C-alpha cells in the first residue's frame, strides 16, 4: 500500500487515484483504435473482426498473407513508391525554403515580420479542403493538375510552416555574436552561414524536414483534388481500398504506417535531445 | 575625404555616429594610435565605447568622418576583409567545433596549407597554455580557459590590431587579474595593437599605454594612466578616475598655474586648469589619500576645518568621512597603523594638504 502524507483526507486519496484512472482512460481512448488494427492485420481470414481462432491465440489463425498481398499488388507498390517520391521531394523543397524563411524572419532588420510570418504559417490553419480547392483551380491554368510536379509543390507548401516553426525555435537560442565572430575571423557572410549557423540549427532543420515529410505522407485531401491515377499515394490508395475491396490489406498498410511514424518520432526525440545537449554545453 | 596622415597606424578623424539620424551617440571622435599601443576606452555605460569599437570592426557604419589604417580609409571595407582580431565578452566560441577547430577556422578561411595550420594551432595553444585542450569542445572548458581560447583565436591569424570589448567582464576577480596579466604578456610578446573597452578603472590603469576617457560621445581626455590620475584635465575625469573630493569655492587670484580660492572654510591654494577665470565659481579636487589629519609629518600648505562624521574600517585603510561647513562630504584615506586617530561625533578636525596635490576646475 502506498504511503500518503499524514494530512491526506480520504478525498485527497480518491483524487490521487481518480487522476490516474482518468489519464489511463484518455490514453486508451487515443490509442485503442490504432492498437486494435495491428493484430487484425495478421488475420488469416478476410474479415475485420477477431476470429475465434485469434482470440484463442491459435497460430493457424494468424498469417502474413495481407502483407504479402500489399507487396504483390502493383497498385500498392506504385502507391508506396509515389508516397516516398512525393514525400521526399516535397520535404526537401520545404526544408530549404522554410529554413531560409526562418533565418530571414529572425533578422532584426526584417520588415513586416508578423504579417509575413502569419502568411507563411497559414497553410497550417486554413482548412485543407479550401487550400485544395484553391490549388485545383490555380494549378489547372498551369497544367499542373495530375502531375507529380503539381503534387510535390502543393505538399511542399504544406510542409513549409513546420520547418519555419522548428528552425525558428532553434534560431531563438542562436547567439548572433557567433555570426559576428565568424566575420571578424575573415569568413564571408555565406561561409559563416554555412560553417557556423547551419551546423548549430541543424536539429531544427532536420526535424522540420521530417515533419514536412510526414505531412506529405499522411495527406489525402490535396491528393484527391490534384493527383491523377499515376500519382496515387498510400493514403489515396487506402481511401479507394476502403470503398472498393474491403479486406485487411488496408490494415497491413496501416500497421506499416504506424511503425514508420513511430520510427520518425523516435528520430525526432533523439534529435531534440542532441540539440539540448549541444546548446546546454555551449 | 580629408587628407590622412599616412604614417599613423590607426586614425579616427572626426568620427560621428547616429543610430536614429537625430541624436549623435559619438560626437566627433578623434584619435591617433601608434603601432603596438594598448589603448583603453573607459567611460560610463552608454557613452559610446562599444559603438566606436563596432565602427572600427565594421559592424556599424560610420555616419560621418573617417577611420584610417596606415593612411587608408577603411570605411568602405567589408568587416571580414579588415583583418582585425576581436575578442567578445561572451567569448563567441563556436560550440560545435573543438578548441583546435576554433583556432584553425581563421586560417582555413585564409586557405593556409593544412600542415601549417596544424603547426600554428599547436603553437598558439601552447602560447595560451592550453596545449592539452585542443580536442575539447568550448562547453567543456572553464570561463578563464574559454577566454584564453577566444584570445588565441583572435591572434592566430596575426592581425596587427585586436579589439576587446569588456573581455573579462564575465570572470571573477581572481581570474580577471590573472587574465589581465596574460593579455599584457601576450601584447608585449607579440607586439600587436590593442583597443580595449572596460568598465573597470583598475584594469584600465594597470594595462594601458593610454586611456581615452569617454563621456557622452566625447573623449574627455586621452593620456597615459599616471597622467590621467595625477593631472586630470577636467572635473569629469578627476571624478571618474579614482576617488576625489570636490571643495566648492570662488577664484580670487590667478597667477600662472596657481589659483587662490575662497571657500566657506577659508582661502586655499590650488593648481589651475585652463578655463578658470577670476571671480567665477570653481571646484577644487583633492584625492582622499593626499589629505592628512594632524599631527602629521607630511608637508602641507593648505588647511580646512571640518566636522567628523564617521569612520569606516576597510582593512589596510581607514576611511574617514568629514563634512565641510556647507555640508559637502570629504573623504580621507589613512593607512591603518597606530597613528590613525579617533574622533568623537561631530568633533572639529583640521585637514592638511599640498597645493600641488589639488586642482581647481571651473564649476558646472
Ligand atoms: N543598435 C543600436 N541602435 C540604437 N541605439 C543604439 C544601438 N547600439 C547602441 N545604441 C545607443 O548608443 C549609445 C552608446 O551605446 P554603446 O553600446 O556604444 O555604449 P557603451 O559605452 O559601450 O556602454 P556600456 O559600457 O554599457 O557597454 C547608447 O545610448 C545606446 O542606447
Ligand atoms: Mg559596451
């Protein structure tokens, strides 16, 4: 039995446990829908429910057939390839543009700072469906609808705000006198930027890039509007999968996505710790 | 632009600076610096010392006037092309590079051959007594060690001019003294010219070949330490450098460099500075350690009667606080030995001093 301070009343103790139970319930509420699909993706039957064999932990009831199906299916293979191509290209563009924007916005001589920041962050706030509709009509004029270029540009625009936010956060800890010191040692402004500024804000740049990648990877609304059959990405393929052929391949893909997201999350956390360590010892 | 004397190492010619295009922060700064000098800019906060340094380094533009090195104006030279070393108060070491990489950076930028860089880094690490610390990050060094790395980094590319803006401000007293010694040693050994900014007068007095006292964007006096202390050219300098007593009075006669001054407590004699006029109000400065309380064997030719206020024991000295008849405070420093007298509260006392130890400045 846990020892409570002497002055605790019965209500304090009830509150103590109540808070923990409530927190646990919230966690279950958030995680259960995600966790429940994982075992289902190993179902050997084409159902979305736990079979009796699965509940009895019968090895026969589990299989990798839906994963096999994902790998064998040309449509899924195309979707996976597209998702990575679009995601990586969009993340690279967003990282470069977002980093430059953040550096510019951090300068004390930047005019209209608040207004421009708000403008650049707007893709995070404006409803996606509105962005998608706007882009659709705009891109039609330039024949960008149904092309990879169009989709990549659109996703890059969505990713830029994440990069700006993470890079701005690392820049706020950046000591401007380091830049001045670099100049005084004889290096030109671009060289100092490359040798001193970039290495010190690198954790922010990389985590911004990862966020941008995940944003593109998860995104389905813009894809629905802008992508043709050639540009189908994983979320788009899942979307049609849900309507056309209902079987656990979708669950297999979803499980793969969860694993990938978790891996990225761990990377981000590792980067954050590294940056804390670096700046802490500066 | 003006005709610039070509043999002066560094010349400020009527340099002015305004940040807001309205008020001048630096008002007509003139100074000639010889090769190898150690010049200190000393002055109250906000008097424009950092601004002068930043203009010299190229990080602030010059509003008007000229800064010239070896007779050539550098107003239009980019900061990274000026070849001026700089030491910052917060060290400004690159935290992601090792100590050796920090030192190598200015050489790498100048495309020095690799082998030579290695040699020079080792040499300068030795110079600042950090030979075993080359592989460490700045974060793993103590404050004094970081400052020495910053010093070595500012010197390693052999600039002829090194600027230091309160480089020891972040260090504790002991370390500061040690670093003062270190900087003086390196300056003597390597012969570069230093422009140094500090708040600390002891530091300025002990290190500099000349001190420029700043106030309100104007140099009040630029002179070697002893001259600044013994012969301040105006009341601001007399007050700012060291401690001083000011006795108010009126000039009654002026003969060469001697003035007779009428005060509430009697007539006294003092050295006169330019600008003093008969019949005008003046202030006579006397340093606390130049005042004597009788009985004394010291020679004197001035005396004033004062009232005892209090005395404070500060170890090697005893500080006496007296009041003049008009209420002005007078401080006297007496060596702490058996002769240090005791007074009753409000007791009358005499203070004695030499006319040559006091200076009369115009009042106001
Ligand atoms: N970037 C700037 N923009 C506007 N005003 C400035 C700027 N930098 C300094 N000033 C002003 O110029 C004046 C001189 O500043 P400066 O930093 O040169 O003083 P300082 O003598 O170095 O003072 P301290 O001893 O406190 O460092 C101050 O009144 C300051 O407010
Ligand atoms: Mg300053």
